[in-house]
C-alpha cells in the first residue's frame, strides 16, 4: 500500500514542489522509503538474542555443504507428514507471489483502477491474511494441521471466482454516497472478496508451516529445515513467475490467467489432500504398531 501511495500523482506533485534534499522525484522518494524500511529491519535484528547455537562453517567445503543439503532435502521429502506440508507451502508461496502481480493487473483490467489504487487491494488482502493467521493460531492445534488442507482447495476456487468479478456486473453509478463522494459498489464488494481470499490463505498456511517447522526441527535442525523450505519456495516462485511471463507473452487475458493459476492451485491442493489422508493413515497405523 505504501508503494502504491509513493507512485501516485499527488506524491509526484508534492516531491516536485517540496525541494527535498537528494530527492528530486517520486522514484527517489520510493527508494528512500525502501532504504528506511531495511534500516529499521536491521535495527530490530540487533535485539534478537544469541541462542548460543554454533554450527561448523561449511562454506570452505562446498562438496560437504551440497551433500548435507541433499541429505536434508531427501529427509524432509521422504517424511510422510513433512512432505505434505512442504508440498502445499511451496505451492502456495509460489502462487502468492504470482497472485500479487495478477491482482494489480486484475484490478486495472476488471475494475479500472490505476496502479497506485490497485496496490490498495494487496494491502486489503494482507488484512485478511492477518485475520486468517490469527484464527488458525487460536483454533488449529498442531496435531490437527492436516485438517486445513480443504481450505487450500477452497482458496484456489475463490481465486477462480475472483477472475470473473468486474465492474460491469453493477449498474453504472451504483454505490454508497459518503458526503459528496460516491464509493462505487464494485469497489465496496471487491474489498471483502480480497479479505476473504487473504483470510483463507492465512488460515491455511500457518498450520502447514507450523507442521513443517515441527517436523524439520525433529528430523533435522530448524536451520536445515528452513534452508530446504526456502529452496523449494523460491524455486516455485521462479517457475510460476516464468509461467506467468509466458502467458503474458501469449497475450492471454488477465481473467483467464487467473483461471489457469486458480485451477492449477485447486488441482494440486486436492491431490495433496488425498495424499495427506493416505499418509496420515500410514502414520497412525505405524504408531499403533509401535505401541
């Protein structure tokens, strides 16, 4: 949302007339905001306590480093519970980054919003993610994490429905008068839609991530688990953004790009749900045998 505000026309006019030192354009102000954000993040990191954990430095031994990573990669994907969590978090992370760009294009094409106003949609979905994450923390215990897999399927279905939402569904001029301003009806309903989509994502990803971190810490170490998770997630981001770029080159309308991605997410989440049910039964049976 801050990024959208920084590229708005009003900010451009402000910078042009404010004569700020070292800032001659809205782009300079945007870069300054990014620098301040990173500086604040760095300052916060100073206060993270030292846990006392020390690991051998593998940077001078790249062969051992790669071999250790390969072992950790195999361990997580072979574990019956971790593989499902790794599967769906990887999928959702790649889809989420791609959908961030798709939302901007969708808001422009379907709702007629400028880039700066379309960025507000991303902020609104962030509110939904926070609400969904809070609800998951309160309602879903770790042992029942796999129960949220149907929510992943529902998330994909809502994304597909979003593709067909546009301002042409409403009569011209329909909206809510607020003082001298009329808020368009299609915008008033678009915000709840984005909140619902964000809430579903947040409610789904928190238990899955918690399960993955728990299994990773049990089987490996938190650092090794996070390394494998980040590798898979960033690889998914690259692949999905590449797919998005190809669809743009093919001049596929934004609406159908969303349908493609939504269908892809829904299908893989459904497959993960089925595989998760099988794996959960296998884990339960093994536990019963051990008892």
